[in-house]
C-alpha cells in the first residue's frame, strides 16, 4: 500500500504543481510567457539529459544479464509501441473518423508515457534492478516516434506544415534526447562488462533522482494541461484507454511469458513488460496534432483521460504482478 500511495502521490503532485503554475501564469500572478515553453523545456532537459542518464548508467552498471533472452526486451517494447499505433489506426477506420480525428487517435495510440510514469512505477514497485530494464525496453521508442509515427500522422493532414522529409533522418540522428539516452545505455553496459564495482552510494542516489526526474517531467506536463472540450471526446478517449491498458499489455505480456520471462529472477522481466506496456498516452502524442493541424482537442482528451485512469490501473498493476 505504501508503494502504491508513493507512486500515485508523485504523479499527482507533479501534475498539480505544473497545473497550478499554468493557472497562476494565465492569471498574471506569475509574470511569464503564457505558453511556459522555456520552463517546461528546462524541466524536461534536466530530467532527460541529466537525471535519467545518471540513473540508467547506475542501474545497468550493477545489473546481471544472466539470461540472453533479456536482449529480446527491445523487440517486445517495439512490438508494444507498434501494436498501440496500428490498433488506434484501425479503430479510427472502424469508427469512421474524419482524417483529422483519425490522425489524432493514431498519434495517441502509438505514443506512450513509458519514460516518466512507466519508469517510476517500475522503480517504486520492483526496485532499482528492474529499473535497469526500462531503457532496454524503450530502446527503439523515440526512433519509432520520429521516423515512423510522425510521418504517418502527417499523412492524415491536409496542411502542408511540418518539416521536410529529408530533414527527418538528421533530426533523429542529432536529437540530444536520443543521443544521450543511447550513450547512457552504452556506458552502463560497458561499466557492467568491466567488472568495476559500482560505488555504494549509487543505490541511494538513484532512490532520489528517479522520483525527482519523474516529478520534473510530470510538472512540465501539468504546465500544459487543458480540460476544455474533454467531455466531447469521451468515446475516443475510452477507446484509447482500452488499447493502452488492456489490448497492448495483454499481447506484450503474453509474448514475454512465452519467451520465458516468468522463469527469470522471480519473473522480474515479465513484471516490467506488464507495467511498461500498460501506461497512458504520452504527452509527445500531442505534438503531431499540433504541428500537422489534426484534432488537438481529441488528442488532449485521450491523454488526460488515460492519465486519470492511472488511479485504477496502478492498483491493478500492483495486484497483477503479485501473482507472478
């Protein structure tokens, strides 16, 4: 129960702090740009470029890759991401949505909040050792987002806005978030292979920077939360929640089980897959609708409703992993 309350409190506090700052700014109590773009970017950069790489290096440094099947984890993560996107794509077809609505639905289905919410829940419920598997699971995440999902989302748009196709590859290669995330994995694995003993303080350090990093990311999200028109998009939001919390985790966890993850280290990899494959719509899912003139209100509703569902989902995750 303590772990459940701890994870829910960090998520809630982060979002609430960000939203309060947003309201104070809109009311001119805080004098700043109404979009809060700079402080949001700063919080995201501190978390993704500094705190999470430090925690990733430390977790991988001390991890035991005792079973070679663990190297299939990025493939399972990739399957979960692809499954979410294409499930939402076909849902849009079945619901006969207009291109702008279908594109927004697809964007939300394909992009998940693995990095802040998923990683936090894994760390709180399963510990630092399990957290080491998070960057491996999400290894192809941002590459799929930028190289596959963004172009597909753009195809739903009648607008000509957006970057040129020839610039996409360079953007992926030069993206500091992708570069730093990849480098932290490489450094962590190299230190693991050198057999150099990890400093004793690292465990306590990760116990601080992982929750703080998640708090920073969630606060940046809270600064951009919008509640208007959510009630008009309850149906697609519920469809997205079904995909995120039932369909994708069922398939991903089944694959992990068939590979034999239930037999490794008290089923730890299986538990990690279950948690990371059942997370809400990622905030990045609001970017394609914004830049490609899709239905941003639908995307915002899908993100918000799926995030609210965490109140129910996190206890169910905790219950589910207790059976493994």
